[in-house]
């Protein structure tokens, strides 16, 4: 998944206040687990 799409997915989850696994696939941001993992990796890298 491109970084921009994943970032949009992360922002969608945070703004909507939903759990990662409930990120709708039809919005095109990848799975909630993909977004969560990328956020974790970016956080660990200090991004």
C-alpha cells in the first residue's frame, strides 16, 4: 500500500473513532491492520 493511502486510513480511523479492524475496505485505504502496523513502524522510527 502506498504511504499516502495508509496515512489517510490512519487519519480516518482516528477521526471516526473506530477500531482498526472496522476500517471499511471500500474506502481504499487498505486494511486496518496494515494501517496500524505502518503507524507502529513510523512511530518506532521517529517519524
